[in-house]
C-alpha cells in the first residue's frame, strides 16, 4: 500500500453539492489518501440533543481557535430549523459512526468535506488499532476528479438510494451514477436489482443451500459487482462469505484462496494495519480455526493439480468440476 506524501487533494465548491475534495494529482488504487484523528469522540451518536450539545460545547473548549473556526464552518443540514442550534446541527450533520454496529462516533474535519457518491472512488474505515479514520483509493483516481465516499453501507436500486439519502441526509443525490443518461442508467439499475435479488436468495436459502449453489450465487454476484464497477467493501465481503461456506464444508483449497483474495482487497481498502486484515491473515494461515469449520461435514477433496488462468476461477467458484476445468 502506498501512502500519499502530502495531501493529494484540495477543497473547492462542487456544483450542486456545496464544498468537496478534489484530487490534485493521479492517485493510484490502494493509496492511503487520508489518516485523520477525530476532533472529538462521542460515546454514542444517539444520545439526546441536550446531552450531545453539552458534550460538544465542553469539547469545543479544548480546541484551538483554528479548530473551532473549522468546526463552525462545516456544513449544517439543520440550519433552517430554528429550534436546532448550530453547534448541535453541525455535529448531527457530520458525526460519523466508527462502525455500523457500534454506537461510538467522532467528528472529522477533513472527512466532513467529502461528498457522497453511489459509485464512490474511495472507502473510509475507522481503524481501531491506530484510532484514526482512513480513506483509501478504490481505483486509480485522475487529477481533478472529485474524491467521494458512500454514506450508505451498501448500494441498491436508485429509488431506494434516493429515498434513503433524502430521508437520512436531506439531499437529492447528484452523483455520477444518479446522473447517468436513461439508457446507461437502466443497465446499471438492472445490475443493482440483480445484486439485490441474489442477496435475498442467499439470505432466504441460508443454511439450506448446497455448497455448489451458494458458490454459484456468489460467483454471479461478484461478476455483477465487476460489471457495475463496484470496488468497495462488497468485494471482500463476497470473498469472506465464500470463505465461510468453504470452511463449513472443510474445503481446504478453496477456503485458502478465498481468504487470500479477501485479504488482498481488504488491504487495498483499509491498509496493512487494519485489524480485519490481521484477522484474514490468520485465516490464510489456519483455515480450520474458523468457527464454521466442517459444520456441514467435509466436501470430497479435489485432487491437487496445476491449473492456469481462468481454469482456477472456474474451479474456485464451482463453475466446473476440476476434471471439466482441466479437459477444457
Ligand atoms: C458531510 S457534508 C459534505 C460536504 C459538504 N458538501 C460541505 O460543503 O461541507 C454532506 C452534505 O453535502 C452535500 N452532498 C453530499 N453528497 C452529495 C451528493 N451526492 N449530491 C448532492 N449533495 C451532496 C449535501 O448537502 C449533504 O448534506
């Protein structure tokens, strides 16, 4: 993983979105663009307005003049609601949860300037080890491109995305994906609907599928992610699920490759120092430590034979038996 030497971006007005961050040079995929400590942390973003406001006022006392100035200049979604005071409105707009299932959050001055995209070019992660927020490039980013993150935990069909962003963040999304011309938009919509349908099928069939069916669904989902140019946490997630399923059947060879692939993409989006990366490294070394190891018995082991290129993928995702992969 490469680390940007100096800030590879600057802030400017972006039409229709307020301020945003713009790349000042080409940023290769996997680059750590930002590693930011929180201005302050809160134990829960869900605490009542009065308690939260009192907490922030006390935090602001510890800040420098420049930090205070930067805080009050942040975006405030609640500025039109007279009963919401601006200190609280700014916090509500910009506080970021450390994890989807964790109540804790923090306020990050730089990250707060990043706009949302339904097809983002960066990924953010709270690193519990370094206690910093990191931003990594999901793909090569060109000089002059806006740096974007997703405010959603996963993508979905446009009606759901737009409704979610309007309800939770009070804006109408003006990202590249939501602004696609009708033809291109329909193709993307179809792919996103297909992903949602596969996710449902996997959830519904959880526990009842045959191994091959589960792998086939995951393979299909991965292919659609690639077509749709989704490179975010969905990619390691697909590989982690495939790894868990391979573990259930004690399928040693596939489990190792899925763990390795999940690890490679996790490093791109979170960096070598992420705890999740450390966990995956452990699984690459020792698959049978996984809690689901052999829960469904043991799949007949494939013979160890040399395979090349697409043969490996066809075999890995269960598209072909080892024999068919080798006999073309
Ligand atoms: C956390 S702030 C991001 C930085 C903000 N643009 C600023 O000027 O500080 C979130 C706000 O930015 C705007 N925004 C972010 N992503 C957007 C998008 N995709 N389309 C339109 N507005 C967006 C919305 O007003 C949203 O409430």
